[in-house]
């Protein structure tokens, strides 16, 4: 009896019908989350709809699976389907590598949701700070200091509309210092944090830097590379074989 139950669960976990359900449900979840933004703040929608395992839908009041639950079930479905339909040889290696890369991509999304830190650091010229202000009002201390040496704004010719703005900062950790320039679309990284030129305040007297710490930032790139490698392993041998048959 126990063996039948385990077999039934395994069959359901590896079923393509579960894959279709998760895809359809994911679209529905995004639809409800988009509508909910008219009544709820973006952060609350993100934490409730997309980052939770279970939540109560704002419009219907019914319990629904959140994005975290969908991601977890998707990982289970992909792993079970890969094991159930796994094959030996080069083709099987490509299939397994592609499926594992998809799981890594989902896991990287989990890690970024729970480990990513994002905030701002407003600085005046000559001012030094060693903390980041998060969106919820909390302050995160840094293990280094940031000094704003200079801030420049370039306007479009004949107008007061800013064309670009640039912060020259110095990162200091112990006796080491590293001066860099941070411009729009040209961030700088130091100590595991990435600093972006976000905006300015007080008529250009204050530079506002966006600060992001994302320990899992490389995982999506690894996942995409592994997926590409898996697809090459799957299709290239077959393409080469067909070409050889045509040339024969």
C-alpha cells in the first residue's frame, strides 16, 4: 500500500499535466497580482503574491498558492520528469543538463528574493557614509566607507533638463582606498555591493546612489550558459549525423 502511494506521488510529480497546470496557474497569478497593484503597494503585492507559499487573494478572498510554492513545485516537477525519462549517452546528458539548469534558474530567483538587499545612499560633496537606507526604513551597515568627492550635472543645451549626472566617490576599507566615477548606466562595485547613479536632490547638492547587494547575481548567467550547453549537446550530434547521411 505504501509503495503504491509513493509510486502515485512520483507519477503525479513527473506528469506533464502538472507542468501545464503550473504554467497556466503562473499566468493567472501574474494577472491577479497586476490587478492588485491598483489597491496595494508594490512591495506588498510582491511579498504576498510572488514571494509567499500561500496567501489570501485580495479580490476574491480565497487562499491561493504564491510564487514560492509555484517555484518549488516546478523544481520538483522538472527533477522528477528528468529522472523518469532520463537516458544514457550524450543525448541523456544534454537532457539532464538542460533540466538541471532550469532548476538552478528557479533557485536563483528564490535566493535573489530572500537575499537581495536594495536601498539608497544620499550624499553631499565631502560627506562620508558607511550605511545603506533600505526601502522599509532600516539601515544596513557596510564594512567600508563611501565618500562623495564631486558631483556634476550636465544639462541639455539651452534647457534646464539634465542630460547626465556623475558622482566621483572614494571607497575606503582600512588603509586601502579606491576612487571611481559612477554615472547613469555605468555603476561601480565594491565590497559585494553595486552602486548606481540613481538621481539627485536639493537642486543638485545631493547625489542619490542606489545600492544593491545580490549574492546570487551570477547564478542566472550560469543557468543560461548551462542551458545553452545542454541544447548544443542535444541537437548538434543529430544535426551532424543528418549532414553526414546527406553527404554520403
